[in-house]
């Protein structure tokens, strides 16, 4: 049942979110090699979050102040990136647009506060069910399969998203505003959760 990792890695990025929208935006610019590098980077970050959350599950649950600091840092980063995306120039050249999209995507992949609660919840579940053992090899294998699931779903977004964008003739400024709006919405939802949840 350790292959549940692939499924969790896949469904974790299946809902429209910052990273998969960034993949769609980057794939529009036909920079296949660099889009793949970003997808691999996102998968590596998924491995890191998954592995360290599951490995340090008991310690993390005993340090709610650390989780709170990470949650507030995520709010600030999402808000700043959202505003930056919306205010981005209407017609930057393709390389500049691609470069800013990569930077935003890398920051989102590194400082993704949604990953810690996601892996805390799923980590407790998969360990409790006995699908993943608490030993390093089992957690590493599970995390690797999650990363492979992440690669699969982001490739799907890259392929299908590019087709959708070209069919609908969406432009880069619309994608920037959509990503920016989503980032600001996530910052507001995270703030509401922290203040009232």
C-alpha cells in the first residue's frame, strides 16, 4: 500500500493552485526544458516537505508555535507574490515574463505553508493505517512516490494547460492576474483560518 504515495502526490496538486497554474503559464512560452526543470524542482520540494513532515511528525505536533510562524510567513509570501503578479507589466518580453514566472513558482514551491498541514494530516493517516512505517527507508520511498505523482500531475497541467490556453487564446496578463488573484485569495483564507479557525 506504499503506492498510496503516488496517489497522494498526484491528487495533492490536482486542484487548481499556484504551482500548477505557474506550470501552465510557463508552458505557454514554449520553454520545455526549463518547464521540466521547474516541475522537477517542485517535485523535489514535495519530497522534502513530505519526508521531513513524516519523519518529524511527533516533534512537529509538539511545536505549534513553529507551525504558526510558518503559516504567517506563507500569508506574507502569498500576498506579496499575488500583488507582484497582478502588477506585472502588460507586455514584458517572453524571456522576462518566463523568468519572473519561474522566480514566483520557485518561491511558492519553497514556502508553501499548505504543505505542512497537508502532510501532517496525511502523515498521521498513512502511518496510523500501517501503509508507511516510521523507519527512514519507508518514509523515503513513500516521499519518492509522492514526488513521482507530483511530476505526473504537473506534466498533465503543462500539456493540457498549454492546449487550453492556446485554444482559448488567453494572454499572459490574464494568467498573471488569475495567479495573482488566487495567491491573494489564499493569503486571505489562510489569514481567516489563523485568526478565526
